[in-house]
C-alpha cells in the first residue's frame, strides 16, 4: 500500500484584521506544529491562534531554499506545517516556486484561500469594482521596479482599456503610476484612492483626482503597504443592475413593468 504523502498547508492570513482570517485557516493554525509566516505583512495577532508549543518562524530573512528546507524537514518528521501568507496566496504570493520544490521532495501542498487586500480596500472605500452599465473589468497589477513586469503589461497599455485599476506594490512609485495611467487615457480628474494597510487598526484612506493622489500620498508619508485604485468605480453614480430591475425577467422573477 502506497504511503500517504505528508501535506503542507499554504494559508491566506487575510489583509490584516485577525477576524478576516477564514475559519478553515484558523483551524489550520490551531493544529500546526510549525508556522512559517511572512514577516511584517502578517498581523502578529493572527499568530495568537497558533496552539501551545507551535514553532513560529518569520520568513523575511530566509531565502526560498531556506524556507523549503525548514518546511520539508519538519513535515518529513511528522510535524503539521503551515505556510502563512498575507492576503490571499494567489495574488503576488510567490507560492508556485515553493510548491514546486516541496513537491520535488515528495510532499503534497494544499491551499486555503484568504481575503485579499483587494477586497479589504473596496470595503474601506464602500465601493464595488464593477459598475452596472459601466466597466465590468478589474485589472490587478503592479508597476515595474526592481521586480520587472512584462512590457505588454505596462500601466499605460492597461489603462487604455478603461477598466478599474487596482495597483499593488507600487506606492513608492505613485507619481509615475499616475502619469502612466494618464498617458494611457485616464483623464487627470479620474476618481482615485489610496488605501494604506487595509483593515489594520492604522488603516488610512485617501481620495482625490488621479493627478492629485500622489501629492496626497506624499503628504501622508505613504510609500508602502498600500493599494492605488483608479476608475469610475470610485465615482458617485445612480446606476443600478438589471438583475433587480422591475423590467428585467429572469429564472426566479417575471418583469413587472
């Protein structure tokens, strides 16, 4: 009979607020013997869910190989291992490379999703990214810096779509990001916002025209841990969806007008 593979859980810690950790993620932390977590990006209060005797290691000073060796070594000894990532691991999580090396060691990897700062920022702003009768597309991206992006994914080119833009990991390039969006077709008066540390106790929300947002961020000394959002999703609108319109029929309701 084939032996069952040891499994390592990759858990989304959520955007910051410990109450936004999923129940499944909380259960995984309570049962873990080793939790490797993403340094200053994970609220330390979330680690309070770990059980007594759990070893908690900050990954910020470790290389990929160091992390894999630590997780694999513990799992191979029968320790339950959790790799705790900020937000949801599927967005800018650098998880594929970890999974590949762990699987090469004969280990299984399973993912538990988390709430992204994408959702936490929209909650802080009280918006929806898709607009009834308007933009139906959301682009999550970043500006190239020390970590490059493909040339076909530059902000100027993406802006030409007119979609809602949610820009990660680029708060230190706010002026350049705004310039790229405007060069791509966003008017300077396009509604824009910055959400710093969405859902944390020190969360900050800034709103203003796209051309003025970098100045607002500079005044607030925000150059990291923030999302930049721009598009009609931030504009005041009286638009409404067809789904709940009295004149719209669907499988559960006939039109009344």
